[in-house]
C-alpha cells in the first residue's frame, strides 16, 4: 500500500488519486485515471499511478479491467509490472493473461518472484507451456521450480519457498550473523535460520530474535530449537495449516522423505491455504466445483454445476414417490398438501445445520471415532428439543388455521420425528462418507436433504392416514 495513502491529494491533472475508497473498494477516480492513461497510451502517467501499488491492489485493478485493457496495462508497464500481482487473481483471469504473453516475457517477470509464487503461477499452465517458460530461466532456478512442481498438487512441496538460510552445526552465532549481513542474495523475508548436517539433513533451527540475543561465541547448535515442528514435502497443505494453527507457528521447515531440508513454509502461505480450503468446503456444500471462480464463463459454470443438480433431481423423485403412496389421503384432506412442505423444509434446514457443523468438524479433525457417539447423541437431543419447541408453535398455528386440533397434533408429532431424524442423519451421513474416504462436503447435502424430505413426508402423511383413517 502506498505510504502516502492518507496524505492530501494535490490538485492538478498529474495528482495520484486515492487507491481505495472508505469501503475498501478500488476508488472510482483511481480506476478511471488508469483507464484514461491506458487509452491515451501515456506510459509515464500509468507508471506514476501504479508505481507504489501493492500487488493485492494491482490484482484487484486487473480484475476490474476488461481483457484488452489488462493486456495493454501489462504491455505498457513492461519491466515495471510486478508479476506477484498475478498470484492475487482468479485462476481464469491469470491463465488468460499468461496465455497472452510470450514464454520469455513470463520467465523474465518470474525471475524476481519468491519460488512459491513462481510455482503458483506455473502450475496453472499445461505441460507444454510450462516447459517453454522454464526453458528461459537459469538452470538453478529451473531445477528448483521443476522439483517443486513434481510434488503433488495441494502439498507442502508446492507451497514451500525454496529460498532459505541454512548453516552447518559448527558455525557460531557471530559467524551466522556476519554471513547474513554480508550475503546479498538472501530470501526477501525469513524468520529463522536452519541448522543442517553435511548431508543437508535438518538438525534444528534458530529464530532470529534468539539469534540476535545470544553471545557471538556460542555455537548455533547450543541455541537451536530442540522440538522442531517440521513438515514433509508430500504432506497435504491442509494438514500443514492445521499444524501452524495448533502450535502458533510463523514458519516451518519442509523436508523430503530422507529428512533433507528442501524448503520452508511461512505464515503468509498458510493464510492463503486456510482461505482456499474454507472456500472449497463452502462451494462443495452447495454442490459447486472447488475451482469455480466469478470470472468463469457461463458455459463452464453451468457445466460444472449440472451434475449435482441432476443427482438432486433423481433424489427428488424418491420424495415424490413417498407422496404418491398417500395420494388417496391427500385427496380426502387437502390441508395435508398445504402443510406437508413445512415439515420437510424445517427438517431440511435442521439437517443442513447439523451437516455443516459435522463437515467442518471432520475437516478440522475435531470429529473422529473416539467422540462420534457423544456428538451423534448430542445432535439427536438438539433435534428433539428444537422439534418440541417448534412443534408446539406449529401445532397451534395449524390447528387454528384449519380449525382442527387433531391435525395440529399430527403435524406437531411429525415435526418432532423429522427434527430428530435431521439431527441423526445430518451427522451420520458425513461420517459415513468420510469413512468411505470420500469428501463429505461434496456429497452430504444431497443425501441429507433427501432423508429429511422422505422422513418428513412419510411421518406426516403416515400419521395422518393412521389417525384420521383416511
């Protein structure tokens, strides 16, 4: 963010407008100034407007421009364009921009990026495009990036930075500090120094604050962390994020299967992981693809959402068939047709509440086999208590509406049954799907809704048929 963001803006055509408005959105005046500079092909003005722009602000700016404006913006900025801004974009926008640039241009722009940002950009390209970009990079960078790209997607190896500081165990604190002061090519940001043996196996680490408070003559092994929280390069990024959360880490070393230090995960990477995983779970709960973005085309979005809608259509026929069993009862008592959606929808809402809590608890490892029975019992009791409270209210309303107290009692009883079923199956279904090694966030919603609809219709119509003898 520009340091002068709160300073008064000078009058005149060359004044730089405020980047953000009071709501935190890109200011209208700033966007229009950028568009005017692009339209006028005024490179100097464009560079003055974007010179101190943070990559997050640049990312938001690019997304608000249309395709042709994006291309011209990057062309006009040339070497002044910070490719880090591409990591702030939706994947669809980023890939579109990259495919409009030559491999040489991409390679030049990536040379000043942190290795994790470079990998983040490259992994969106297909193998042929990726190889063409890597060809233009120096051999050491090319090998390091290729090694990171060889790790599984969504693993620590893909997220790690390969730039870090490692020293041998026989170095003193003073020598380590002098090395950091005298070496020009150090990582841009780091929080600790790693200690490695001759085979580059991780021995320990020393945080910068501890290093600077220790006498220069002491060996780094005398002040290294004994209980180091490290991760394997093949570990899932969500497990790594959970480790950071549990132990309040700022950074963690990444090792290969042989225990050799290959990179470091830092808190800024983990924040991105947490956001990605939360977004993915939210989309999955709604039957939306985990990679769907607002910038995706109508055709792609419709195609990605259609499969689960088809599944939902199929399960809807199950509920419809239950209603069909009681067709004669409904014909004799039209009030049933009016009231039965209430029982189903209330159960559906309660089931969704339980399912959401269960899916999140499974994702964070808070729900497991050792506490599943207690949690299931709790959710059934919650369903019972809420069902009783709502049943009293619904029974009174329904009875008064149709001037039939018996009908109020029937629908109240059906609601209690469905609310208990919602609590039970809202947690059992995600548990079963997780036990099958599938993602409960993706499939639970459809099945929970089907169960609550089915139980709701069957309980209400079945009780009405039995009680009224219809």
